[in-house]
C-alpha cells in the first residue's frame, strides 16, 4: 500500500495553458438530488465547478432548480424527470457523477439503469451514495467505462458483501478486482484501489464528519478527472486535496463544512499547481 504525499498535487494539478477554453477542462454532468436530498447534488456540483471543470450540468429534481441557480449560477440545470434529455446530456459529456442524494426509489433506479446503459468506454462514471446502494441492491450490470465507486464503509459492505469489520486491504482487493473499477473506500483513513495499485490517504480530520462531505468529494473527483490525467492519479489527487483543505481549515475550526472545502479549492489548487504538462 502506497501512502499519498504532497507530490500527488504538483504532479496532477497543472498550470493552465494560455491557449485554452472551457472545452479544454471537460464537461461534467451530475445526477442526483431528489426532493429531500437537493443539498447533496448542489454540494457535489459546486465542488465540480470550483475544482475547475469547464462546463457543469446538474440533472436533478425540478424542485431544486431555484436553489441550484441561486447558489451556483455556473451550473446548468436539467429536469431529472425528462428521460430523453438526460439520455442526450449523458451522451454528450466527458464525466458523469451519479448518486449524491439520488435516493433509492423506482424513479432513481430507472435513471441509474439508463445511465449505465448509455455511457461508453471513453467516458468516466463516478458512482456515489444512493447509486452505489442501488447497484448493490439490484445487482445492476456495469458498463465498459472508466468506473469509479466512492463508497463509505456501509456502502462498501453493500456493494462488496464484506462486513465493515472484515474490510481488510486483502479482502477489499479481491472485491475490487471483480468489479473492474477504481474504488475509493472512504473512512477516517481513505483507501484507493486502482487496477494495479492501492493507496492510502494519510490526511483527514474528524472535523470532516458531517453530512455532505462525501457528496463534495464525489463532485471533486468529477472535476479532477475531467481535467487531469492519468485518471487514477486524478482520483488520488482529489481525495488528497479534499482532506488537505479540511486539515488546513480545521486548524481554526471545530467543524469544517463541505461547502467551505469547495470554496477553498481555487486558492488551494493555485498554491499547488505544477508546471504545464
Ligand atoms: N444534505 C443532503 O442532501 C445530504 C444527502 N445525503 C445523501 O443521502 C443518501 C443516503 O446516504 P447516507 O450515507 O446518509 O445513508 P446510507 O447509505 O443509508 O448510509 C448510512 C448507514 O450506514 C451506516 N454506516 C456505517 N459506517 C458508516 C460510515 N463509515 N459512514 C457512513 N455511514 C456508515 C450508518 O450507521 P449509523 O450511523 O446508523 O450507525 C447508517 O446505518 C445519499 O444519496 C447521500 O448522498 C447525505 O450525503 C447527507 C447530506
Ligand atoms: N473522522 C474522519 N476523519 C477523516 N475523514 C472523515 C472522517 N469522517 C468522515 N470523513 C470523510 O468524510 C466523507 C464522508 O463521506 P460520506 O459518508 O459519503 O458523506 P455524505 O454522503 O454525507 O456526503 C469521506 O470522504 C470521509 O473520508
Ligand atoms: Mg455519501
């Protein structure tokens, strides 16, 4: 198991070339936020925007449109009930993040099933929160795509069948190999399982133990993978950045709010950018 260090930042976050435009930095489409969990997809979307994704679209329950635009005018809105529109948006994006606040009802299952059928091998699909629970509950077939799961320990138990107390690196590795995906197993010391390597994030603070913290990480992973390569390095850099910002804020704060991490991303990323690739 390799412990991540500051090096992951400068080797991943690159100075932006002058000759670039929003298309250079990727399209991210986020899907989630039912009537009760609108905040989750809002936090994920803000994290993708503040991490620097070029174009962000949020597909969510229509009741969340006003709050989305009030908090995050940079994001475009689409109604999750409009199935053909969702299908077209997913086809036209680089990265899909699905699950924050999606819920696990029949409508959520239909949206997820359609997304799993639509994504192509060139696209990146980040599967978080309710979408992980749905994949596990319904044993959904997974597509050929760059798949990234971001479970907390209970979601990982549901997906892998490994009880939380038995989630050792060796047991996790066997389950990851069966999934053919990169898996971020979140805990107070998050582990990242790629096809070839296992990493541990040495950073993180109990000040992060608050609802929405994982939703924010999912959006950051969307933003980082839209911009930076190789893919697994982008995932590791997002996980490390999320905790590094939290640790900085926790020096003077008892609790760190997820939206504060998103707001600090542009400053933090500038302070840790490497030379142009
Ligand atoms: N503002 C919003 O809109 C927010 C919306 N959200 C959205 O809600 C949806 C449901 O997600 P969820 O994570 O809240 O619920 P679920 O999947 O049932 O897991 C909880 C169960 O697992 C257990 N558990 C054991 N170990 C654990 C661990 N390490 N970390 C966490 N849990 C652990 C835990 O045990 P307990 O605490 O009861 O002992 C409990 O039994 C999802 O779409 C998410 O995006 C949230 O992000 C919040 C803010
Ligand atoms: N004690 C802790 N130390 C470090 N990180 C933590 C701690 N508690 C929670 N986190 C981090 O907060 C996030 C929680 O994710 P998750 O449970 O999916 O939150 P939510 O679904 O509410 O957004 C993960 O990234 C996890 O690593
Ligand atoms: Mg979560």
